[in-house]
């Protein structure tokens, strides 16, 4: 997981925000795919791929922030 620590945080934030919102009009893909998932309509392979494509940067950013927090806590102790 150390490879995540080598990615600049500003880049992770920028990519996560961009892919979470893209395309911005008429509705972000991530919103559409989550709605499809909850409705049980996320069945086509391209939609599943698109769901993971737009969600992965958010997951990587969350892992990075969690790891940073853990490291700061260990430094205090």
C-alpha cells in the first residue's frame, strides 16, 4: 500500500473530484451508477466498468487519508 503514499495528495483529490463529477451535464455518472445499483439495474458490463472507473479514485483517496491519519496518530504516541 506504500505506492498510495507516493501519489501527491493534490493529484488524488483532483482526479477523485473530476471523475466523481464527470460528465457534469446532465448528471454525473457516479450519481447515475449509484442510482442504478440501488435500483438493481446495474447489469451491463459497460455500466459496471463505468461504476468502478468513477468510484476507484474516491476509494484510493479515502485509503490515503486514512493512512495519513494513522501515521499522525502513531507519531503522537
